[in-house]
């Protein structure tokens, strides 16, 4: 395989960072050296990760290798989804409007708010007692 036919992109969500490598192939997935079903056991995560391929109609045309670190499974699955969407746009710019419309190219910047001193959690307060 030549390096020109490979597309490498990055997707992020919460604390997760996913590096997605797209190569022409038969539709095989490798996530951190494991199959996608093995790495993302929940069907909802699998559906969410494959969504950019379904939207563009390119299922089974690429082999996808992913290296993902940080965060939990949901953050990682959304990071992979964004990286894959970016790779598909890099492959063919015509897919940008359909992916943008479904929010797959937008970085979800929400982070966990830090715990504040004098409180049990970030915003929760201890129970108020008048007397």
C-alpha cells in the first residue's frame, strides 16, 4: 500500500483522542489491535462509530485502523466517529455537506467541570440548615 492512498486524521471528544487511518480495502476494522466488536461491545457505540460510512454510502470500501487513548468508551467512540468523518471528507470533499448536516464534523467541546472547594461536587452544595 502506498502512503498516498492512506488518509490519517484525528478526532477528539472529552479526554479521548483517536487517530484514524483509512486505507482502501474490504471494510475491516482494527481498534487498538482488536476488532471493533471486541473493543466497543455495546451495539449503540458500534452504530455510532459506523455512522459516517453509512451516511456517505462507503461501507466495505476501506480498511480502518484506529489508535484511541484517554477517556471512557463513549468519548472514545465519538472521537473515532469524528476522525472517520474527517478522513472521509479528506477522501472526497463532496461528503462534507451531508456529514456537517448530521454534526459529525463539529468538535463537541464540553468537558467535565472541576470540583470547587467547599462543595461536595462541581455545583452541588451541602444541605442548608436554617437552625
